[in-house]
C-alpha cells in the first residue's frame, strides 16, 4: 500500500499528459488600431484628457486638430472634446 501511494505521488509530481506545445507568436502589428489620417481634416476631432473633474492638469491628447495628429500621454474619464480649430 505504501509503495502504491508513493508511486501515485511521484506520478503526480512528474506531471501528466504529453509535452507542452508552444503557443504561436501573436502578431501585435495586426492588433493595433490604425491611427486616423488628419492631413485632409480641416476641423478638429480631439480629446484632451485631464487628471480630475476640474481639468487641473492636462495628461494626454488623442485625435486630429487642424490637420495634425495628436497622440500622447494617458487617458482618463475626465476629458474635453474639441470639434473646431
């Protein structure tokens, strides 16, 4: 009985099943969102993100602003949406 228990514990320690297969490498380039083309955008579609509800400190921007692309910093639930230059 003792040999049976030790053999069972040894089998559990070694593991069960076949050899582990390596997962395929994910293609991160295909998962990234495309950036908007702002070259022909005469108006603004810009989000400005702030650190608090009183908009004390600007922490990031995302979107088009008068033909330029702005993508920097972080995002938060406190933002301002700008539609005009």
